[in-house]
C-alpha cells in the first residue's frame, strides 16, 4: 500500500516537466488556449510537430510504428505532467482514435500510407460515427456504402464532427449490408475529405463558437483499398478502439489545475468586501468538488497500478469517464458562478477594463461547451448502462 | 506503487472474513445483542487467541506491531459483519491513546491485558454541551494530595456499559474551549465516585453516561503530561477516523452487494426489478460512491505511511482524513438510504439485515465528527490563510 515512484521514474518526470516548461510556455500557450481561434489549427499542429521532433507524439503506439516505448508508469507520468502544465492533449482523432485501428487491423500498405502522416501531423483526421438518427444508439447508423467495382459509393450524413473544417481525412462507420444483428453489416472506411460529393455544414454551439459540423456524403466514391479489415466487421474494430480509450478519460491532472485556478480567482473575486474564498457556502461547494477529485485521483492510480502490474483494469476503471466529466463540469459551474453577472456578457470589442471583468467570457465558454463532456464519448447514461451490465451483472 | 495488502495483512483479513462468514451470521449477531452482556465474551476471547486484539500494539508489549493499514484491514472485514464486539472502542481508540501515551508503567500494565482479552476499554470524552468539538471539556480535574479529583459528566460513552477501564478527559487548567489544560486519566470502572448509567445504541453497541463525583486519581494515572491531552488526541485521531471509515467501507460494499442481488431476484411487473434502467443507474451511482470511498481510504493509508516515514507533511494527511470522513458520511448516507428504498417494504423491516447495516453507518457518521464537521475542518485547512 504505497504510491512511491522509482528514482528512474522521478528522473523521467523531471525531464518531461523541463521539456514542457522550455518548449510550451510563452507563444504556444496563449495561441492554444482557445480552440475556436482562427489560428488554432496552425498553433496545435505546430505544437504537435514539436512533440514529434522530440519523439513524444504517440506514447500509446507500439514502438515499431513510432511509439515511445515507455513503460505504463512513464505514460501515466507524461499524461499527468501534461495536465498539470495546462497543455491541451493532442488532437485525438488521428493519433488516438484511427491510428490504433490502422496499426491493429490495417494492411501493411495502409500502415505505410497513413501512420507516418499522422505521426508528423501532415494529415488532420476527423471522426464520422454519429448520425442524426444514431447518437448513443450508434448501431442505428444508416449512412450506406454500396460496393461497385473498385469503389464503395457512400451516401448519408454524419454529425457532431469536430474540426471537419480542418480535416484531410475522415474515418467512418458505414452500413455495407443488412445483417441479422444491426451491429453486423457495418464497415470501417477511410475517406479523403477532398473527394467530390462531400459537403461540410458548420454547427454553431451554445458557446457561440464553431468546432462541430455536419458532413454530407452524396455518391462519394471511396476506393476499396480504404476499407479497414473485412467488410461488415467494422463494429468489432470500433469497439476495440473504445476499450483502448476508456481509461484515458478521467483527466484528473487537468481538473486539479482548473481547481487551483478556481481557488486563485476566488481570492480576487469580492462579495460584501470579502473574497469569495472566505464565503462559507462557496467553500462547501469547492470542497464538494475537491474531495471528489482527491478520491478520483486515487481511483485513477488504482486503475493504473493494476494495469502496470500486467492486470486488466478492474471495475473501478468504468467510473473514470463519468466522475471525471462530472467533476470538470462542476468546476466550470463554479468558475461561471464566480463571474457573477459578467458571465452573460458578450463584450465584443470591449476590453476587460471597459467591461470590468477579465475571465467572464472564458468561464461562460468553458461552461457552455463543457456540457458536451457528459454527452460525447458515450453519454454518461450509456456509461451507466455499461457498468450496470458489465460490473453489476444487471 | 501498489494498492495491495501485504501477505500478513491478507492473512488477518481472511481470518476476520472467515469468522464473519462462518460464525457471525445475522441471527448469531442478533442473539448476542439481545443477551444480557450485549457482546459475546466467548468471541472476544477467540479474537484474543487469534491475535486480532494485538494488531496495532508494539512488540514491546506483546503486540503484533501493526500500523494503520493493518487496523483498516481488520475493521473493513468487521464492518461486513457489523460485529458489535468493541474492537474499535477498545483496540483502536482506547488502545490507540494508550499506545501514544508517555506513561510507560500504565502501558506495560494495561496493553498486555487488552491483548489477552481481559481489558475492555472506552474513551469517556464527550460532554452534554460539547457535540464534536474535541477541546470543549468542562469536566474538572482538581489537584489534590498526590493526584487529582475528577468531577463532571461524560455522555454517549461508546462501550461504556461493557468497559472495565476508561480513559477520561478532564481539565487540569484553562477555560472550557482551551486546547491546553485537557488531561487524560486512566480510571477504573469500579473506582469510588464513578457511576455508569448504561444503555444501548441503535446499532447494538453499548453506551453510557458516566457520572464522575470526586473521583480520586493518582499522578500515575495520567497518560501523558498534565494539560497536554489534546496532543495525544490529535495524534491518534487519524487512526481512529481511518479505522471507522474502513469499517464503513465494509458496510457500504455489503449493502451494495445485497441490494444488487435482491434486485436480481425481486420480480415486479413480470421482470426482476434490477432490469429497470432507473434502478440500474441508481445502483451504478452507489457502486461509484463505494469505489470513491475506497480510493479515499487508500489515499489516507498511503499518506499515513508517508507521514510515519517522514515523507509527507501532516497537514496533507489531516486534509485527507477530514475528506475521508466527509466522503464516508456523504456516500454512506446515499448508499444506506438507497439500500432501504430499493428493497422496498422489506427494507423497512427489523427482521432484514439491511436496516441494521444502515444504523451502524449512521453511528459511524456521528462518531468523532459528522460529515459537515469534517468538511468545515477541511475547508479551514484548504481555503483559509
């Protein structure tokens, strides 16, 4: 019963910390703070190229494809340091979502063609899973891919596609045949976004910003060499990917950092002549979150320890996504509460001095967009269904 | 990094677990509570023979030399059986204070008798006005020839009706709320001037009001330097709170298991009620609450070890322990109430074990500060200054 790291691991932590301080602070941190800024793409790609040059862009990949060869402890340390430093994660669609599918289920040609360009951030990927009629019930998807000679002809609509406007490629789940079970007959296709017949329609979200899109496919011809694995087996590949992703969603380090920021702001936001951090009711609201986060930090460590020991993540892993997102939303809520009635202001060109407040817009944006965290990646209600079935045996 | 118990800890855990499973079923427990004594002396002797009563005590006094992790291992398993024999009261609280004391004569005299099962101990501290504030002591210890005279009233003294030794807090100097001036004395139940008015708590445990009228004690009955009793209490409190929280975790896990199992067998509307999504999600929430509580307990255990080894500061541990007790209160309440609700009418009956687990959880919550008390203490450490 202890959480000690070895001297080697502590040396590694210091190296990571040193790199982040030297390379990230300054220019990159301001340009990356807003993912709807007009130069966001060049900013994040620039940062990812730095990570690639360092050899740290894909800790999760096997070494033979360009991974770091780190131990699971080192990967954990790296993620923690990234979160604590306030550095956004890499854009996940290429590096964390499609790449594992390609190196696990793809052909040698596909690996050689796609993986290097994902590693060096040449290609920007987006994810084509959800449809207007297939959200939490993903197997209800109806975008069709009909086999025609050397091509599949794709017709349908994908929705909630993050950063489709930047994307060179989209990986899609499409229906290739009507199986006995709905999960059968789904295939995993890689589609070039420049193919004729693809239209992107922006969706403005409740934070007033544009990161989501609808992607329309009208007789889009996709070469059959862009099929992953076997036709009609795509659901299996997508599910394998989900299992790969599940343990990475607690974002404890990110939340710890946000909570520290909240406490800082609570010392300067005044009510009745006293800082909000001294308000006993506000203290209770902060500690409700802080205590839950202290527990979640150890839940994450427990999951990590069981995996580092070569075991499978235990039942505790399934709650990481639910608790992690609930905590980050709760922090956003208190940030907005601190912003008081400035929180609703759309100040346009007004400076923060003229408005009288300096973080209200950010707090509103994070709160509003943050509502998505309990919806995406399998809504928290679907996650509860999964735990009920897989853990409680209900 | 690991969150495993050691081989020795697993052995003792298994031994308590086997006892609960094989000898301490719900009917056996009920029989014990309804007996005149309210505890089983036979089982208590067995605990002594199995070495459980020696767990936290130093080898110097014949103990096992265990630490807070060993205590937690035992307490969690005892929670699963809601064992009413006064392990927490005698070994963890009374024994903990005694172990931390500087009076080595007292230690070598009493610790072996705890280990042998002959001493049942109790900490007589709370007073009618004091609620959870540990330094609110108005019982007086007036200096007399060769010692002190104790006068005052101690209330809700856990294990008060069964104990043969008390550690009594009394004020040798200072005002009602002063930390300085609180002293701890070893007092025999049979001492002249000690009147024990015993009663039962709803969780089956014994309690008492202790009336102290001019009770004569010697200098040698002081646990440590006069007036410095609060230092001793503060030193032992993390171990007490962690032990009780481990017991609570055992109860919470048991309530969740029983509720999930029941929902798989109880048929309504032509289906097991566990097939209904609204109930599934509530059981997932109680499952998550239990896992989070376990994580907080493990955090406290890891940090306790680090503090002992001089690697972490005591303030971080204090924060964690407050957070642990507050977490136990929060999720203990949810888990207990959901267990009754999901069992429906049968959950309301005295005949079913559910309500009895819930009542013990409720009593753990009010022991040494409820959830709000500890959350406020947490806030004080985290957000002030």
